[in-house]
C-alpha cells in the first residue's frame, strides 16, 4: 500500500518548512508591534504565533515517529 502524500517524508518536510517560514514572519511582526508600544497588537500577534508553533511541533513528532518505524 503506497503512502499518502500528506504522510510522505517530502510532504512532511515541506509542511515543516512552511511552518518555520510562518513562524519567522510572525516573530518579525511581534518585534514590529513591540516597537509601536501597542500591547493589544503584540498580544494578537503572539496569539497567532501559538498555532504555528503547535503545527510545527506536530510535524516534527510525525517525522520523528517515521524515523523510528522498522523498515520492512
């Protein structure tokens, strides 16, 4: 049975790369918002960062699980 594209190593690596780019972009937005001294904008940006971090960690866990599976 072939692996589905969303569970392939390449697909997971691309997903992780996309999450990493989104995290970098959001961190830049947090720095910019901190410069404006607007606490609400900073909190909004940080709240948007949390799901990105979670998705990146989920992809890393899936990749780590694939590397520990026996190669039959």
